[in-house]
C-alpha cells in the first residue's frame, strides 16, 4: 500500500470515543499503540486532533482549563489516540493543578504501549514554564516526545524560524525529545500529513 493510501485508510477510517478518564483506576487496557497529544489550554490541541483525523472528534473549546480528563479514542483498532487535559490556565486552582500533575505523572509512568507524546507549543510564543515542567515529567518517565509548533500560519517566517531555533536549543536538555520541532497549522492544514506519517511510523 502506498503512503497516501495508507494515510487515507487509517485517518479516514473509524475513530470512536472510548472513554474519558479522570482517575487512574479507570485506565483502559489497550493492546495497540497509544499516541498522545498534550499542551497548554488554548494551544490549538483540539483543532489539531480534528485536522489529523479529518473530522471533528475533539471539542474546540472557547473556555480553556475545564477538561481534566484523558480522552481515549480507538482509531480503527490501529492505534489509540489520547487527548490529554490542557494545562497552564492561570485561573485553575492549586488543587486542580495538583490533580493534573498526579493524573499525568501516573499516566506517563504506567503505559507500556505509549509510543509518543506530542507536546504542542504555540509558535507565536515558544516554551512557557508549564511546558518545561511537562517536558521534565516526560524525561523522567522516559517517554518519547516530539514538539509541534501550532498556529504557525499566524507567525511570519523569520519569527517562526527564531522560535523554532529557540525551542530546539532547549530540547538539547531533553533527551526523551526528538531534536526538531515540527511547525503545523490546522487552519492551513500545513504539517498535517507529516504528522500523520510520523504516527504511521509508530503504529
Ligand atoms: N491561527 C490559528 N489559530 C488556531 C489554529 N488552531 C486553533 N486555533 C485557535 O486557537 C483557539 C484554541 O483552539 P483549540 O483547538 O480549542 O485549543 P485547545 O484549547 O488547545 O484544545 C481557537 O480560537 C482556535 O480557533 C491554527 O492552526 N491557526
Ligand atoms: Mg481543547
């Protein structure tokens, strides 16, 4: 099967919501590869997941910081897509932040089939402290990580190049992370096929 055929088969095939998990005891048993997406609230995670899957599966929210659960989707029994709860929203209480740390920490340590966590970073701003906290957790758990620079349509090329270089420089301190960041735009659908191919290479 050619690469475009394979892409079409998997990313246009069935994609079913399995469950939302707020507590680790509820984690499903998954026999296929697990592919997760994480990022600050409002970074464009839902839009990107929808662009990758070519349909609306993740809720594009105007009120960030609310979903505190891991959402599992079964993509045609080929892989399991995990939408991780957003973080870094200023108005969230310390209790909720602690819950997030606990849930994500336990999740990252406990998943044998977790192939990669894509960490979404706003191409207009680069890393924030909370992103670096997550990178540290991913390193400690030795989970493969790859940075996606979202909303790249909204930054001029020289600025995008500058932020990308800055992010990649910081990644030298993150051995679990792939050294290059991939710019994406859900609005212009740029970088989406590359991202699909990365996923196909892991499942
Ligand atoms: N310029 C631009 N804006 C985007 C893009 N993707 C999402 N957004 C906007 O960013 C905001 C947050 O998007 P959403 O997908 O809900 O982010 P989430 O909170 O991370 O799930 C919304 O206003 C989107 O319209 C993109 O590719 N380019
Ligand atoms: Mg969202």
